[in-house]
C-alpha cells in the first residue's frame, strides 16, 4: 500500500507559466491516484510574508514583471537577469535562513521546485534542516539558460528535463545520470489530452467564424501583449481567434480594429483547449507552455526570435526549427508572409506536430513516486534505475 506523504510544489507568479505548471502537476498527481497531500508553495509569500514589497510599491514583484511582458518591455532583460542572480547570491545567507525556518515549520516529505534562480538556496536550506528529504527541480523551460538559472552545480537534487538538450546540460553540469530524469516534453494540463469530439464547422459558425477559412489562434499568455494589435492589423484577411487573457484594454482595442475576415476576441478563459481545437495554427511568443499546448493540439506555430525575446525562451525557437513545427520570424512585421507560407504547407507542418508525443503530465507523477521511494529505502537497498533515459 502506498504511504501518505506531504509533497510541496514551489512556484511563483512571474510570467504565469510556473504557477500553471504547478497546478498541472498537482492535478496529475491526483489523477495518478497517489495518496499524497500536495501543497502549493508561493515562494514570494514565503520570502515576503508581510507584503513589504507591495506596501512599498503598490504591487507584487511578479506584477512588475508581468506588466512588462504585456507591454513588450523585454529588451534588456538578459542583463537584468544577471543583476537579479547577483542579488540572490548576495542575499544567499538570509534566503537560506528564511527557508530553513519555513521547512522546519512545515516538514514536507519531498520538495519539487518549478522555478529557476532560487534552487541553490531552496535545496541547501532543505538539506540542512530536513536531511534525506528529496529535492527535485522540474525544468519548465525546454532548456536551461546557464549559468545559475535552472541547473545548479553541486546540489543534492534530482532534475526532470523535458528535452534532450536539457539532459545534456545537466550531465555537463556534473549531475549523475541516475539523478537526471528525461520526460517527453513540458508538463501541460491534462485537459489538452482529453479527447472530446468537436464539430469544428458547427462550433466555428456558432462563434461567428467562417467554417471554411484557415484560422489562427493568437495567444501571449495570461496577460496578453500589445504585439497582438500589430499582428491583427497586418492580418486583416486572416480569420483569427485572439485570446487576451486578463488584459481587458487590449481586448477592447482589438474589437475596434477593422477586419475583412471574421474574428473572435476572447477575454480570460480557462478553456484554451476548446479554442485551440477550432484553430489551424498558432501565433504567439515562444513560451514553453504555449508552444507545448499548441503542438499537443496539432497546431503548427509562428513565433519570433529577436533582441526582445526572453533569454530563457530563445532555445525554444531552435526547437521549433529542429522539429519542423512551424515558422520562426525575426519580427511580427513578417507575419503576413509567414501565415501564407504556413497555410500553403499546413499538412506538412501538422504531420510534424503529430510526431511529437509529449506525455510528461502522465510521466512526472511516476518519476516523483520513484524518487521518493528511493529516498526512503535503506542505504543497503538497490539503486534506482533512471526513468526515461
């Protein structure tokens, strides 16, 4: 009989993808029938429990980052990342002390991190307070952005990597092969795998769309992006589903734009799989979550790589090219030509998406169960066979 254990999933709200991954993993653990108490741990709340940053500035630190993403103010983030990492190292002793107090008070049986940058402090604090409790880092990017981003050298941890590139990076950083676990992709919500028969023509018509037109879905995460306005202006003859998330001003502006093809402008919706099922291709930023969701729904992608692309997302465009999953442009000013080329070869690109068999949402609970079982076995017990390698 499986033992009941308490498992902490550490996330924060910067960008939204880390929280989405934590929620997807929580749901996957539940669906796998593991008798664990799963706790979602917002690292910002642990490190700033009295909301000092919010009282000083009027907003959470994650909100500052998310507003920059929504407005496209991403130039220079590579340099700012280095400053952030320097500050984290400078505050390392203080961070470890705060986290030690947290782990002593909460006593998890396993900690799973779904965030970058803070893993050294998290792991060292756990090891010094609760020796033997396993620490796992689940990369929610397709690859690391070294140094000191996802894969830290010299830590007693397990790493779950969603690409061959990330596995190679973990090995190069000196982690033993038996502590590196290769999943078949990024973890996304199980709802993207729940097959429900859809009459696309009827559903499109019900939403005011032309059943016979190639349709793109434009999506830039939960906060949207002003880049969507430029895309919509350059594609007046392309039928689009424009998902704006929580950005109501953007949604209003898009509804006012003239267009010769039908359009559907959405506010926040938890039912992204439904609208992806009605589309033929995806346009957006090369975020690992959105790309993985689109490919799972057999949607070829159009993304951009340039100086404004987030540093940790630049490899994702290479991944798109390597697997032939769509078009990578230098700017969305070229989106009209990209759409024309993609639609012309739509069947070819769709075949490429079907070759990508991402089963991470079903693989990760089993990997975590084996990691926890290995940690609880006597030292004389047999060594663990690496999962997925």
